[in-house]
C-alpha cells in the first residue's frame, strides 16, 4: 500500500545525513539497516550495504531504482527449491545423467 501523499516519501534521516555533501566516488559503501527507506534521486550513484538479517548486501542505486525501497534489492530469504514428487523425479534423472556421463568418461 502506498504512503499517503501529504506525508511524502519515507527516507531515513540518518541515511540522508550520511550522503549529504558527499560524492558517490568518495563515500564508499554506506551501511544501513533502513530497508524500508525509499531511494531518492539524491542517492543515485551511491553504494549502500543493505542488511538482510544476516549480512550487508551491496546495492548501487541507479536511475531506474528511484521510487523503490532499499530492501527490494537485498533479498532476506534464500530460495532452495520446490519439493514434491515432480522435484524428486527431476533429481533422479539428473543423478542418472551424471552416472552415465561418468561411465562414458571412464570408458574412453
């Protein structure tokens, strides 16, 4: 849900203070835990270390990212795989292919 217009976009004040008066080349990586902060046009070019719950993932703000939140570019959940019968069949076929390739390599 969008933030109401009279409030304006949410940008963390500490984050703005860290980038004010600096150029992107000299700032380095700016660590932040403010995943809900919007990327504003002043942030373009800066590299942020956005915390995902475990470590900081580097995100370089570009022109296309303006209006999105920092947390969108730092995933906090790792996709492992889908489960079920179909996945087991795919895994079995993959193992059989590896075994056949190993036998073929051993024979030649």
